[in-house]
């Protein structure tokens, strides 16, 4: 019996000694900061996880396409209705209600691009153009920023967006009359190179007769498509130079420069505008002036803005005053489209408010074009 007990005790001791030896042979866990620390194993994603990641990327890509809409609300007398909130607005894209994700009231500042036609065909004297433009700037709010662009054959950015009034006025006073009219390239420069990359509320104030004679890289079709993509208001102030241009042509003066470049295009956008960018005789024909008037009107209507006509210094100043007043009367409403966009297909947009008897003015459509290269044109 004693022998049996001794054998059992021996076996138990041997087993315990073996476990201790085994534990002693294992390396101790490395502490933080040690050179022999082993990295934690990394799990390899399964094919299903990769699929889910791709799906998430698609959702992000769709939902980051923010559509921002300037919206003006008026009563039946045409007076602006202020004090509305995000909850008062509803947005519909192709009849489907969208969730309003962004909202700013009428007190948010604007970035304004003042674009001045400085071609010989202008009916106004240089001093008149400059004085009216400076008076317009003085009517904006102190926090509003302004950039100044002039164009004839060349496009000149005289002042990038700033709220320093003396710099803006100095840029306006530096404008000079010259030959040629690269209107389409001026609009392209402002929309695509500058305003497209600026956040917040934006507006273009374009002063021109609408007749282009020297653009080489950009055409009316491009501008009108960009207007449907842009989240900027585009106000146009049109002056009719047809009679003056005819007189200058008969006198042998240079209202224009160079032949028109031909670019036949098929415009898929819903517009009755004549096809611009076709061969013309240096911007002097009645057909070109009719097309120019339609171009300016379409440019404004597609962004929810207006076109004003100016034939005297008095109504030029009046047009500027009305625009400055309206810029203080816009809300900004934004949403992320709930469905995938088809490139080069226009969608219909409707903005509504939940109060009876009010009139809502905003853009009625937007276009996302398929672009082969970068959006900013060099």
C-alpha cells in the first residue's frame, strides 16, 4: 500500500515538473516598445467583404454630388419673403422628393463675378461703364466678395475674389476698350476656372451685347451646358449694338477681329436657341444678333436669374441696382441626389415651399456632363 502511494506521488510530481518545464520553454510576451514585439495578425478580407467595400464606394461617389440651388421666394405682389427655414422647403428631382441636406438663409454672403465686355462695339463710353460698375459694387454688402473680369479678344482677370472695395474699384478703373470679343471664353474662365471651386453662394454679372467674334476654344453650347451644371446665378445685362456695329463697319472701323471659327454641334439640351458657333461674318448680321440675344436669355434662365436690357446710362444703373437688391433675397438649398445620375442627361428640378400663395423662383433643371478630361480648362 505504501509502495502504491509512493508511485502515485512520483507520477504527480513528474507531471507537475513537466508542465513547469514546458511553460519555461515558451517565450514571454514582448512588452510595448520592445524590438522583439510581434505584430498582431492581420485578417485577410473575404471576397464578400471586398464586394461590400466596392458597394460603399459607389454610394459615396453618388452621394457626394451635392446639388446647390439658389432660391428666391416672393409673394403675389413680387415682394421677397424672408425668414423661412430649412423645414419650409421641399425639393423634387424628376418628381422624386429629395432630402434637403444644406440650407442657408438670405444673410449668407455672395461671391460675385463682374464680367465686363470691353470690345469696340459697346454703346457706352468707358467712363460710363466704370462708374455704373463701381456704383453696383457699392450696393453690395461688406462681406460680399467680388472678382472683376474684362474681355475683348483676350480675357483679363483684373481682380480675384475679395471684399476690399478699393482693390475692386481699382480693377474696374483699369479696364480698357480693345478689339475682338471672346465672350464665350470669358464665361468659361469665370465658371470653370474660378467659381466652380468656390463654396457658398455665387453669382455672375455679365455685361455684354452677347455677340462673340474671337473665341477659339469655347463656344456658346459649352457655356449653356456649363450653366446647367453650375450652382451660380448668371445675370446678364444686354445692350444692343447692331446699329452701331453697322455704322462702324461702313466706316471701316474695327468692331471685331478675325473670322469666326466653325464648329458644327448637335445641341442635346432642350432649347430653341439657334446653333451658335457657326460660320458668321464677323458678328454683324441680324441673325447673329438675334442668336446673341437668345444666348444671353438662356444663360440667365437656366440658372434661375434674369436678363436686363440697357440702352442708356440710366437704365444700366437701374439694372445693377435691381441685381444688387435681388442678391440679398436668395436662399440656398442643397441636396444629394437619391439616384444614380446618367451623364449628359438633364434632370428636372422643382422647389416648393409649404406656404400658400408664394411664388418660388429657382433653376428648373441640372445637367451632369461626361467629361473626358479635367473640369478646369487651361
